[in-house]
C-alpha cells in the first residue's frame, strides 16, 4: 500500500492527448493499399537507363521495318545493269552501299528486318503459346506424364540441326517451311519448362492453404499462379525472337533457309559473307542490325522478367 501511495498519479495531458473518434465508414479502409501490379512492374522495369535505350532502339527498328517498305519507292530486288553501281561503298545515296548486283543494301536491310521480325514473332507466339497451354495441362494432370515425357525425350534427343535441315529438305524452302521446322520442335521444350514451374507453384504453402479455405481454382490461378509465371512468359517470348532470327541465319548459311530471291536478314548476311574480304560493309551493316536485335531482346526479356516478379515488388 505504501508503494502505491509513493507512485505519482499518471494522468494524460488533455491538451496533448485526445481520444480518437470512432468512424465506422473509415474503419473499412484499414489495410487498403493503392498497389498496382502492372504499375509497379513498369516503374521497376524503366528504372534502368540501359533498358530505356534498348527499348527505344527496338521500337525504332520495328517502326522503321514497317514504315520504310510502305513509303519507300526503292525496289530491293531490282538488279542494276550498270557496272558502276555494283559494290558501291556506303554514301549519302546508298547508306549501306550496294551489293554485287547493284541492289541497295539499306532498302534490303529494312525489308529483311520486317520479314525476320514476322518470323520471330510468329514462332515466339507459337512456341510460348502452345508450350504454356501444354505445360499447364501437363502440370495439372499427372496421368499425362508418361505420354509427354516420352514425346519430350523423342523430340529433344534428335539434334536440332539435323531436324531443321531434314524438314527443310523434305519441304520446299520457304517462310512456311522455316516456321514449321522451328515451331514443331520448340513448343515441347517450353511445355516442360512451364510444367516444372507450375508444379512448384501449385504445391506452394499458400496455394495449399487457399485450397483448404475453399478458394476457387479460377481465383488461385489468376491471383497466385499467373503473376508468378507471367515474367517467365515474357522472358521466354523475348528470348525466342532473336533465337528464331538466328536460326534463320544459320539455315541460310547451310543452304536450306529462305529461297535465294527472298529478302531476310539471313539471306542478306549470307550474301555479304561471300564478298566479305573485298567489301566487308555488305555483311557488317546488316549484321549490326541483327546484333542489336539479339542483344536488345535478351536484355529486355531478362530485365522485364525481374521487374514482373512479385517478389521484387515492395
């Protein structure tokens, strides 16, 4: 009792401390956040100056490859019969010079970039699209494991070079032949990649807890699974585009790519390779565009994958 009497009377100063007024409507806003997944992803993605530069370059390349063939009156396939116009060095009239037939390499480069972009985007949509769907079915239905595993082993044990060259010999060389030869093989690799990722996410603790709480599968897929694999989708699509263009260049190198009269980056580079010792610009100029596409898509794909990963968001 004596100790309690010695303690001072602790009273709150009414000037400094006031009781909060309870507001029933305001209490519903507790825990509210204006967080947006895509806004956070875009903000994180464009923090890097290198990404801004590379995205700008890719956009300019795409716009130029689409607009130039429309507005230009230069025929990239026209053979000039004046020997003085053959193998001309880069100048204000011919920015990339001319080839051994007098054709303007600047015009051919943009026509070829457009065709190569079309091939790359088509294969990326095919491989990643079908691969993601097949991987999701494969990951959620264990009964399909034996079928998909055997199919994967058969298709991947065949060397890719032999597979591409064999199909090119069976079918006539064309844009469609290249698309079929690359698309029929790439989707199964993507399917196994997405299947393994979906399996690891599906069996995570938070998804198991959501199932126990009765959360519908549609909500689990849209809220818990898709945000985690969307970064992988973007990355795989971004990497598939330069891989497809590089494969087209390789197929042209071994002589089973696009037809000789077709305009693509692969054909332009291979034609320039034949006269590289005397006229190196015929190969170096279109190769520079090819290198920019490859490096830009690789860096953009990896950076966007990191930015779209929910674990990197705060």
